[in-house]
C-alpha cells in the first residue's frame, strides 16, 4: 500500500505546478499517511530554493506525513503563503491537532513571516483550534495580511489582536454567535490595515452588530464589508449607519442582505453612504422593507446613487406587527442560548473522543462560494442552496474576463446530463455569471483563428484520449 502511495505521488509530480516561488499540489486528492508517502514531496520542498508559497489544499494528510513535511519546512524561512485548506478529509479528529502542531512549529522554527494563511474547509473542532493557536500567536503570523479559517471559538480572537497586520479576514458560515462576533470586533480594531471583512452567514444579532459597528469606527482602510445573512437586525444596521456617517471613507462594498432589517434602518444606511465617493455597491436585499423598497430606491436616486443599490428582488415584505418585540426578546434570550450551545459543544466533543469518529467528507456547514470554486463538486454546488445564483454573482468579478471564464469552466465541470438536481443547478449558475456580465464586458467574437487553433490543439497530447473524442465531435459540427 505504501508503495502505491509513493507511485501516486510520483505520478502527481507531473501535474505539480511550480510557479515563481510556489510549489503546488492543489486538488490532487493525494492520501498521505506516512513518511514514505511524502518522500517525493519532501524532496521537492527541500530542493526548492526561495520557496514562497506551498499549496497543499485538496489532499488528505495524516500525522506522520505532516511531521515529515514539517521537518522539510523548518529551513524554509522565506515561506510567506500557506494554502492549507481541505487537508484532513476522512481523518480522525484526534489526528488533526498533532498534524497542525507539527506544521505550525516548523514555520516558527524556520522563522517564516507569513502573509497568507488559508485553513478554511477544515473541520477542526475545539482541539484542532488548539493545534493552530500557538502558530497564530507567534511572530510568524504577526505579518499576516490574509487569513481564511474555520473559526470554532472566541479564543482565536486574541491571536488576531496580536497579529495586527491583517488586511483580509474571511470567516463565512461558521455559526459564530454574538459573543464570538464581539470578541472578533475587539480584535479587528488592532488591525488598522484591514481592507476586507467577510463574516457572511453568521449570527450577529443586534449586540454583535453594534459591537462590530463600534470596532469599525477605529478602521479607515476598510473597502469591503460583508455582513450578509448575519441577522444584524434594525438596531445593528442603525449602529453601522452611524459608523458610516463618521468614518470608512474609502468603502466600496457593503452587504447587509438577509438581516431582518426594517425600512427605517435601511433608509438610515442608505443616507449614511451619501458621501462615499468610492462606493460601488450597497446590498440590502432579502430584508423586511415591504413598500419601503420604493422609498429606498428614491433615496438612492435622489443622491445620484441609484446604480449602486443592489437588487431588492428577495425582499421579505412588510414586517410582522410584533417584529420589534420579537427581536428584543430574541436578543434577551441570547445569553441562555449561548450557555446551551456551550453545553452541546462540550457534549459533542466528549462523544467524539469516545467514539473516535472520522471527520465527515465535507464539513457540516454549507460551503461558501469560494470553497466551491476552489474545489468544484456537484454536492458543494447543491448545498449552496436556492440562493446559489445570487451568491455566485456576489463572488465572481464579472468585470474581469479571465475570472468570468474561469468561473464558467469550474461551474460547468460538475455538470451531469441525467441528474435532475445537478443539471439545472449548473445551468442556473452559469446563467447567473454570464447574464450579469453581458452588459459589462465587451463581447469577444469567435473568429476562425480560435477554431483553427483549437483544431490544432486537439491533435496534440494536451487532452486525455476520451476528451479528444468529444472535442473532435464538437469541432466537426
């Protein structure tokens, strides 16, 4: 079995991308269990002078394999970017902390100064978080500019505060409640260069939203705020509006969609962006504005910013009569709910230690769009849910032809002709990308040269034989 693993890795080396300063094993599906299985990888790392980035995402790495890789990293002081998402699929939870500790200690020993650390799409659990806490609090991460992680507890907020140099934070869909959001808010104040803050699909409630609004008053470089689907509610939105009136001078995007925000608060938010000269988009879709949608459009139009307002097609309509009372009651109950959540987490942790069950093939949360586009699969596309088109449109920069084309290829790669769920989901997503881009991109005409070059390429060894047949049929028609 070990020899098979080595053979698989050797075969994968042909696919390994070596860009300037980057060694990539991205998405190769390697199952790396022991020292022998990573022999060739370790050799490649050791012989790579000036290694700046290492991509291991989309493989599965065991404890011994991680320790062996870590040994090779101890001398890589130039390393700046670690793309280590989706590395533990199918592993026992008990395997994850020691693997992370080994890799983290190696970076610390090397004296590396990281700029990018991507640990997303890893179902760490509380013990896993402990495995990376030392790394995050070390000098190795004090230079971090981008951090993507599956946050499990508020303990990591202390590490974010110590880092102080973050420019982008992406922590979507992690079930963070207002206590976690409040801890994060305190930490974000100590990262003055922060440009992007994406906490989409967590649970702020008004307390968390107010705490985050206060934190944003200390930051002047923020360009993108994504608090969509975060239940910021009306009071939270009003607090954010106050911050907008006073600061955030170079804000480009603000997403407060699906937050149970009523008309008055939404109008406050709209008026607060009046003097944001660089604003490109304000998203208040999916709230409870009802007839307020028209008034919101009027306010934006009167400020000559109608083109900045996103769609309101998913508005939930007029709020219930008891909406404000229910909102207040819900927030008052937050403390009790949080205590229950802690108890449930501890109980689940105990069960996991007793049963030693494996990490599920996919994390129990719905994947975000960036995760799907990084590692496309039919299941991940379906689990984006009924809002997939909207979410994909939000993620893909349709002003960039190459990114639009890349998104098209990745989405279409999971197409299944006879699957009644996957096929329409793919086509709907493709439409979302292309329909949004049609008015913003200059059309690229298909000229004879394109087809002739494709005809030439099909005859070469670039494509697997089974794909050549398909392409030949396409060309013939």
